[in-house]
C-alpha cells in the first residue's frame, strides 16, 4: 500500500525550527509501522489551515486524483495539520474516500470504524474551535491595544452645559399635542402601530 505524507506549519518561525522535520519523521515512522510505502511528501511552510488554499495541499489533492487506485492513504501528524475548518475537513475527507484514499493521523486514533469516524469528527470540530478561540483572542488584543492608544476616541462626548441646553430648548417651538397617542410613542412603537393598521 502507498501513502502520501502532508506536513504543515502556520508561521515562518515554526518552519525554521524542528517542527516540520519532526512531523515528517513521525509520519514516516507511522507508514513503516503500518506497511505503507511513502509515495510523496508535501510540505506547506508558513501556511494557515483556515482554508484549503495552500500550494502544497492543492498539489496533494491533485496527486491523489492523478494516482487513484495506486494511493491508499494520506498521513498527517495531526488533524490540525490537515485542516482547521471542519466543513473543509469533511468535504476533503469525503473527496478522498471517493478516490479510495483514507486519512490517517499519527497522533490521533482515527480510522474507518464508526468510533474512528466519530473521533475524527470530534477532533475536526475541536481544531476549528481552537482556531476560532485564537481568532477571538487576537481580535480582543487588537481592540485592547487600540483603546490604549486612543482613549479619547472611545470616550463619549461630554454632555452640554445646562446653559447651552436651556438656550437650545428656548429656541425650539413648543411641541404640539398629538391627538393620537401612538404618534408620541417612540419610533419603534410607531412602526409597530403602523404595521397593525
């Protein structure tokens, strides 16, 4: 049986440390333990798994289509290396299964059994959850830094002085008494009353 290996890191810094060689080594060892011959290795360095628009990942999918019947598995270090979007994950795994290719993870117990597929679904959802939480934290950090840099922009304007308010109120004409109490209601209620009519 033949397998393709896919390795990925999301930042250039990770690409320069031992993460990629560690992933590839673990994947090769997995292939040897499970009697897979390594067909080809695909490596995305500094690519996010939020989308499938990754150069080597797309090459991997083309390779799988081209070698249908000769390729039996795609081996990854963990599902987070494969995808961090659960919709993409399930769509691509479905495509691979249609080609007769299974996804295998070195560090996670996934297979084609019902419990293996359940575990895969849970792990794919957790990968997306982790990614979503990280995105929220990044956004919160950016907002916090923006508030610290420009506090005056985020403070509501001061209320006008009593004298200025009194002058403005004197300039206004006295409000006419509405015959219909619905007309004096807040705008949202007026719309509601208009809807009922």
